C-alpha cells in the first residue's frame, strides 16, 4: 500500500530557508527605517510640548523667551546650559528641583532634579547617556539657540551683550523662520568640560561647521555641525511661531538668502 510522504527533502528544506532568509533581508531595513521614523515622531512630539510651554512662559514673563543661563537672585549662576529646560519644565509639571518642586528654582547644580533630563526632555534617538553626575550639563539631546535667542539673563545683571542676552518674542522678525531649539549633537558618555560644552549643547549654528570638544579624559574630538541624528540626515527643529519640523543637515548648512545662519538669527 502506498503511503503519502510526510517529510521535506533536504533540497526542499534548503529552498524554504533561502526564501525566508531573502524575505528577512528585504524586510529588516524597512523595519529599521520604520523604527527610526517612529523615534523622529516621538522627538517632534516632545518639541511640540516644549513650544506650548515656551508660549506659556512668554505670556507670564512679559514677552521674554527662556535662556540658557540665569541667576538665582543672589548673583550666583545656575546650571549651564539647561536653564531654559528648568524655566519651561514647570509648565509641564516636571520637577526642576530634587525635592520634587516644579516651581522652586535650584540655587546649585546639585539641587537640579534628575527628571529634567528624562521623559519629555530626552530625544528617543539621542545616544547621550543620562548619569546623575553628568545630566546637569544637558543630557537628553536638546539644545537652545543660545547664539541668537538668549544665552544669558541680561536683565538680571549677568554679563553679556545684545547678541546673547535674553530675547523678547517681539524682537524676532520672522518667527516661522527662526529656531528656538533643536536636537544637539550626540557624543555619549561624556562629563563635559572646557569650552566645548557650551558649544555642544545648543542648537548649533552652521557658520561654525565643526567644533572641537574635550571629553572627561582630556581627549579632544572634532564634530560636525549641525547634526544628523534622525534618519541619518538631519534634526528635529522647533521654531518661534510654534511649529516643529524635520530639517536636513544640508538645508540647515545652506541657510537662506546667502545667510548660513538665517534660521538661527532673530534679526534677519
């Protein structure tokens, strides 16, 4: 009596394995790209929330925008370069003080809440580690446009000039073309030191195409500006008028109207 064959031959098995391997090789890049796109969407969502909080801050602070360095009322500086995060965090109910307060401004770096570098202030694609002794320098992946939108709280007596003082909203001539903040450049596991720290942790302007930073071991590294964290081609970018968009590194470097810093300047 004839019986039906229930097993694969070796050739059939090899053909099936080959087909499965081919399908995986086709699908994996598409899945990786989908994951990257999802992380970009998460980053854009974070920045939209930042912009809502920035608008609330401006309404409460007589039209002044946040800045990266402020003062605690006695002349002592508060953490650089993440004060802008502290100033808007309270509008998102994120603790800015290690006692859990969302309103009490820290007076020293050690009093800054660990939460300020997590959650809505952390880019899903950032490779910067968040470590308790380092996060105060801005880990999380977002940087303020400190060159043109406020590096110092000039109104509270800090040093500075008209270029890097805290800016007012109505000083921005073209809000839809002016960056408030954006992805900064990833350089993981570094307790920043030296002049490179302030340069790194900002929405980096293209006229400074490369920067040299020193890591915790004293080793210098040269990095390109702006970054291309997302989709290996660009960065999530926020604008004064409240919109957020992905911008390629090339478009940021090229600028507009012959001005490579066009999207960063508040006075076009």
